[in-house]
C-alpha cells in the first residue's frame, strides 16, 4: 500500500471513529460532530460552539483528535501500528585506520 493511500485511510478511519464517539456520547445533529472532528484533525481551530455541551467522553475524543492532527495522521498511524523489531544485530568493524 502506498503512503498516499495509507494517509487517506488513516484520516478517514480517525474521522469515522471520532464521529462515532461524538455521536454516541452526545445527542447532536450529525453535522456538528462531523465538523468538530474535521476541525480537530485538521487543527483548524474552528468550532460550531458545541464543546460546552459535550460530555467528558466527547471532550476527550476531541482532545485526542487534536493531538493526532498536530502530530500528523500518518506519523501517528505509523507510531501506533508499526511493528518494531529489536532484533538488530550490531556489527562492530575493527579496521586499522591510517590517520
């Protein structure tokens, strides 16, 4: 999978997850949570003014989405989903260097 497609899927995945959490935790019209999620991921700073009416779960969701948007969706996705291997063998090369 190329990086552009990966970025697109990550962005839509985080958007849908955030929209789902905001919609389930608060009784709002569908436009407001969708706008808030897109604004938080894009770190735009715009709001529809619903943040006062959000539950703790909704506010925490927006905070996490703002953090993910600030780091970058692709960077955050790679950090979370990549498999790190510590099986790298260090090879020490001893050469006689002429100085």
